[in-house]
């Protein structure tokens, strides 16, 4: 049976580091970095997409027929300004405040597998009180935050940390999770993290080996390097992949030197088929968009001569994208300029 993989990569700006990782939940981040959640307030964004309760007790009430509105009203009435419900709290902070204030009910429920984009940033109570009504959240640095959490679904997560020590702690947690490392077998993990950190710019994919005997004293994991920049698995059919291995030598965890092996071993057949269908659909759309006006111009040429064909081709080039496909070239250029300007603010 295939074991789950844990892809990781980092992106740095002048304020800190974003760790992008699959398989790291908010609950695990809180457990790994409890000091980041000692702030007096939480900045919340996209709260309207939070639709999964945080505790089994709340889920039971949902199954019993309580509507979401009734549930949130009941919890808010019982806990006043509590951030998370106290049945099975993610962390204890009974005096926490949330900005915007009307996000409190939404934040009583936390995102789960059906969820959407969910994020929160711990910050000081005074910073929350000073936020203007028209405040627009773009980056944790806008509120002087040292930490921020963003999840786009139940597994894909980005965590912003301003301190390198917090980054190391999170990477260590992911490595230990991928290895299923027992509590008493953590020696050497810090050295493994030291070896992995320089590789994270290109991305790594940690997958526990599934070819070890069941009575093996500890798990081992294969680390594939640089696959995040490929954006497709097709090049793996003819490329080599740099890999290293995390293994238990009887006393401590060690990270081997990088070696190269055929990328075919890292190919997922389902993903290749999915990419093939996606590419076929894209080529079909392209053929329709480009082929129809060219075919119309060719028919006009055949029916009226070269003058009519040239005029039909010019009309197709000028009018087809704008009036038939509804493409706003000016708007596209403006959006690209705005996106580039926004990226430049944090480089």
C-alpha cells in the first residue's frame, strides 16, 4: 500500500519565510508553535468558507439536527468571547478577540475537508483595535505579525514565520510525521532538518518507504528533490531525479548524500492520465479558437477571392477575441500590472 507523501517548499521575502506544505493542519501547527498563539487577538480572513466543526461534540449536535446558525448562536452564548470552543480546544485563550468582530461565530467552526480558503494571523489586541474598517489583508507584515496560517483546503497549507527557529520547528514536525518517528526516537532529526533546509527552495517530497518489513525497528523515507518546479510528471519519464534518504541507523536519524535515479520511479499513472486529458482539452479549445476564424477566412477567400479572404482574416483577428470570445485585452494587461506591483511590495 502506498504511503502518504509530504511535499514542502519555501518562499522568502524581506519579512520572513512562507513554508508551503501538504499534510500539515492548523491543529498540528498550534501544537508545534504554541507560543505563536499567545497573542491577544486574531485577524481572520475568508471566514465565510469555514464550514467544518472543530470537535466531535459539535459534529454530534450537527447530526442531531441543529442548524449551523443555531449551533453558532448556542456556542457564542455559552462562551462569550472564546475563540475556539472549549469542548476540545485547539488552544486555550478564553479572552481572545477576533477582528473583524462579526467573524467570531464563523471562527467557532474551523475548516475541514469540504472547506475553502481559511487563514488567521495572531497579533496584539491593540493592533486589532487599531485596524480601520476598510483594512485590506495582503501580507502579515501589514499588521506587524510574526506568524500567519493559511489553508486552501484540508491539507494544502502555507505558514508564514518571521523567525528561522519557527521554520525549523515546522520542518522538523513534518519530517517526524512522515517517518512516524516514535517519541523516544528523535535523535538526529535536527541534523536531518539542517540538511533539508537548503533543498527547500526547489521543493522536496518526503515519502515513507513502503518496502520495509513490518518488524523493522524504525521507518525510513525517500526525499525527492526539485520536483515542484516541474509542474508536470511527464518530464519524469526521461529525466533523472535527485534523491536522498532519511533512515534510522540504530542510534539516530541520518540524511544520506544526494544521488540520482530514474524519474520513472516517481511517476503516478493517474496524474499522467489526468494531465493528458487536460492537455487534450486545452489543445481542442485552442484549435477551436484559432481554427474557426482561419477556416472562415479560407472560405471567404474561396468564395470572393483574395481581397475578401484578407478582409475576413483581419476581421477575425480583430473582432473574434474581443466580441465573440469576450476577451478584454486592456483589462488583462491592467491586472498583470497590478499583480506585478503587488509582488514587488514584498520582494
